[in-house]
C-alpha cells in the first residue's frame, strides 16, 4: 500500500532537509501519528497543515530521547514497503506492488539506522531498475533474433523455390526448342523432296 499523499510530501521534504542539513527525519508512521494527533487528513493536507508538520519535526519538537533512539530503527515490513514506494517515486521508477514487496523483502533492517535502510533501498532500486532494463533489452534482442531467423528461412525458401522454377522453365524452353527444331527440320526435309 502506498503512502498517503500528505505523508509522502512531508516525508520527502524532511528527508531532503536531513540530507542537506543533518536534521532528524521521522518515519512515515511517526508522521501519520502526528497527523492523527492533530486531526489532519493525510490524503488532503492543506499548505498550513504541511508547514505546521514540517515545523513540528524540524524545530526539535521531538524529545532528544526519541532522536537518540532513532539512530537504530526497527521499522515494520509495511513501513519498509512505504519507504521503498516513496524512494521509487523519488527516483521516478514505476513499480507494481509485487515489485515493491520484492525489494522490501530484501532490506536488512536488523540494527540499521534510517540512513542504512535508505541507502540500501536506493541501491536495491537502482540494481532492480538496471535488471529490468537489461531484461527488456534481452527480450528485444530475442525478438529480433527470431524475426531475423524467420526472415532468413523465408528468404532461403523463396530463393530455393525461385531456383527450382527457373530450372524447370529452362528445361521446358529447351524441350520446346528441340521440338521446334525437329518440326522445322522435318518440314525442310519434306520441302527438299
């Protein structure tokens, strides 16, 4: 299941802030808990609610204990799927839910920080994208190999057919010429008498 649009928007902004300034980036679940505590609709977030949420997480509204504990995270499988989905969108990759599950199932979350998880997700998505690209190239090459083989077989068959017809035509012309020469010779020999 994909993240709600408001959750994804806040998460992406806070993650970008973290990447540039080292700020804390909450998990999607923490963002949604905050939305619920404020009565915000995660799918219909106003600009004011968005800014309030960014301020809340950016200005240290979280206790230092929560920030310290966040060094090592223990995300649920659903949260990992949400991170994969969000990162795929950020990388402009279109993934099916099956693809998201496939990638999420390969993420090692044991004793990992959010940075470790995000780096692993990005690495896996990049590798997955490269794999899919190569798979498509292989399919295209295979299709053209089949088309070329079919074309060559048809071309060879057509060439053989044409050769056979030309050979028969040549034999028929030769037989006709022989018959014509015989007929002319017969007519000329009768005229000499």
